[in-house]
C-alpha cells in the first residue's frame, strides 16, 4: 500500500478493527471495502491539492485574473472554466495548469471576454 494520508490510514484501521469478529469471507469483504474507502479518501485529498496548486499559480500570474477562473480536478484531470481577458491569458492559464505536479490532462473551458 502506498503512503496514504493519515485520515485514510485511520479509516482503514477502524474498518479493519471492526471486522475481527466476522467470518473470514466477511473479513475479506470488509478489508476490500476499507481499502477502497482509503484509496478514495487519498484520491480526494490529492485532487484538492492539485486544484489548490493550480489556483495558486493562476493567482500569482500577473497576466491572469485568477479569481475569474474556476479550477476542478478529478483523477488528475484539471478543468479550467470561467473568463479571461485575452487569448494570451487563456493560453497561459492552460500552460500553468499543465505544468503543475499531479496534472495528467487539462480541459480548457475558458472563454475570452475583455
């Protein structure tokens, strides 16, 4: 198991502790469910971290109004939506998102509205 955030480890530990009195098949099912829940919790935290990193880059970029760009992340796929003042700002926003750790792909849904 890769390094999970502490919340995911706690969830996995609690779920594992509750299955001790179950049959072996029930224990196996419960462990699988706990692992899935732990992975989902870790992925949720990772998506949030990617979103925060992209937003920070957009806000720090002087040519982009970061507050008018919405950033959503799911499984490393970042979706940018909202408005930017120029085509150059749109291209720069996509470039910054693509250059962020954890981003696998960027969906550009930005509109240019001066």
